């Protein structure tokens, strides 16, 4: 765990890395408590990189028809977006940010999150891009557009939390039971499926780019 300065905002942000899988509800509870503390000026902002055990979650915009297997257990959560899956091999990047210190600019925040993912993947020689109609980050694979990263955010009293996920080397079969983010499961891919290489430094690269983008 480290503390780094956000120089343009004269503040500190806590960076937390969890090596073992973290229960989804426990993680969400931790984030929501941090939201309250930041709103009361009793805590630093937070970046938290982790992974979850196999879990299906549904955001505020999901529809029941997007559940293809009624035997799966779904956790309804406060973030925006639809239904998705978390599990081993997927990198989860959570944050808790005070937008009151960032001109309450939600669109700019989302663009900087997209840029963070795109810049980081570019470090691994992967060309990716955002899509205004389908939020998230995409790559072109075998002449098809496929989703490599998903974004889901909740804003409460101008505190933004939740974050984004990147499929690194997870299995894709769990997506067969849902319409992930409202799309066909065949449109989801992983970094290892796209380009086999060592992604061990992806966590640090994301943190560095996140801080760089939010400093500017």
C-alpha cells in the first residue's frame, strides 16, 4: 500500500493492491464506507486493484432478459451499467474520487478513465479504443470488434466510485450465461486471447497512467 500525491489537487490518494481474491460484497462495503469518509473529509481518495471470486453482478440498467441461465446467482449493485461477470484472471480497478475537486466534470472523468486503459494497453503494443455507443474499451480481433474492458461507475454526492475491469487471462465460458453489458458473449475477449505475452506489469502501468491522466 502506498500514498502518492495528486500534485494538481494538493491531496493524497491511497493505493491498495490485493493479491488474494476479495469477496465482492466486502469490497463494495469497503468502497461505500470510503465514500462516506471522503465526503466528511476524513479520508484520502482510493485506488484499489484486485480480483474477485467468480461473481455475477447487475448494475442499475440491467434487464432480466440479459440473464440466459436462471440458475446463476446475481448480486444487484449500485453502479451504472448492466450485468457482467467477475472472476479469476480478470483485473478489477476500483477507485473512490472526489469530483468536487475536479470541477464536477463527469464526462472528463470518463474520458480520462478510457485514456488510462488505452494508454496502458498501448504499452503492451495493443491498439484499443472507446465507443460512445457502447461504453468500454474495444479491440479489433480477427476482423471483429471485441470488448476487452468494461466500465461501471456510481456517483454519490459528487464522489465517484466503482471503476473498470480488464479481461487478462480469465475464462470466457462464464459469459455464456448472460448478455454481458447487454451484448452477445461472443463479443468479449481477453488480453491473452488477443496477444499472448507477459502482463505482470499491467497493474503498475494502469496506476501510473491513471495518476498521470488525472493530474492533467
